[in-house]
C-alpha cells in the first residue's frame, strides 16, 4: 500500500481513485474514551467538535456518484447512576445532521460494559452537492429513543436506530464526517469508548 499519509484522514492511496475498488481513508489508531467531560466530543480523537473534527473527506473524492462508509465499534459503561443520559450525533460538514434524542440509561448502575456499533453510509446522488446519509446505531443494552432523522426499533434493550438524512454540501471542497458523543454528567464511572474505526471510499 503506497502513499500512506502523515496525517490521519487523508486517502491512503489516491492512485486508487479510479481503480474500481474501495479506498481506505487512514484510520485514527488510538482508543477514544468519552467519560469525564460532559460536553460534545468527537469519536475520532476525543476533541471538542468543530469545523475540522472527524474523518476528512478530501475535495472531489466523491465525484458525483461515489460514497463513503464509516464504521465504529466499541463499548460503553454506565456505572454512575440511573437517570444519566448519552447523546450520539452524526455530523457532516460541521453541522449535526442526525441527532437521536438523549438516551436515558435507565436501570441500576452496572459495572459490566456493553458493546456498541455505528455504521454510516454517505453517497453523492448524481451531483457534487447532493448527498444521502443512512445507517444504524446499536447501543447494546441501552433503551433507544427517536430524534432528528431517526427511527427507533423495539424500544427495549438491544434496540437499533435507523438513521437517514438528505444533505446539500459542496464536496468539491474538503468536508468532515464525524460521530460525536455527549454524557449528561461528568463521571469516571461512565464511559463511551471507540476501539475500532474505519472509513472507506466506495464506488
């Protein structure tokens, strides 16, 4: 694999652009844990969300008909107390485009970690400034609630959010795709940890 970038978030090998295969966008390598800060944080590196946080989608990479797939997986710990909430958001171009309502972590505190997974797809729809975003969030043993761009299934432990949103960002400029998390309280006994993250260009 050639052309590996110095900074995560660039295409691993831009010569693959027209090769008809998936091109991996360089992953971040460290485990990211959101726990002691009750503010919205990027699951890319734990920083406060902003105009350039998350996975960089370089200008013109998506053309008019390409897409990206972002997959994150990790675990969460809710061992502080009932009534704490966790909010997971999808951000595209420095704006929240999918925002499930704050999820109440009901029940007694539990020292056991639960697995979670986020899978997001974003695709240009025949133009460089027309995208559709869709995917799922599964927060393991957490009861889910609906919100902007969200349909909640089951309403019980192990439920899944189905997410969808139409956007009109100009992808001839660099844009950033991000997943953020926010705890309602700051506690070392709560944790939302991203252990695996990959972003790839499709099409």
